[in-house]
C-alpha cells in the first residue's frame, strides 16, 4: 500500500485530492494562496516594467538635453564665425 500524501509544511496526512472541498479545507486555502502569489508576482512585474520605462524616459530626456546643448553651441559658434572680419552678417 502506498503512503498517504503529507503536508509539505507540517507533515500531517493530507486528505485525498479527490475529496470535496468540505472534506479538504486545505485545498481551497492552497488555491487562494496560489492566487494571492500570482497577483503579487503580476504586480511586481508591473512595477518592474514601469520602473524600466521611467528609466528609459529619463535617459531619453538626458540624451535630448545634451543634443540641444550641442546644437546651441554649434549655432553660437556659427554665429560667431559669421561676425568675423570680412564676412557680412545677414539679418
């Protein structure tokens, strides 16, 4: 005869899996715990994705800010060279 299944936490004999929920109250509790874990994992994934998206957005803003600064420096340099002697400044 095979040995009955035991609870993984306390080692007590577990009711047969085919028993109705009224005879196996642990089954509904385990199902509820599984659902809670799934919800918690989904929330954690959502937070991780949101954090990554925010990081990418911040990085993009920093890249664009640097590019704008470079363009401003280029424009200033070009305007400065246009003011050099012998060149006519257009208005």
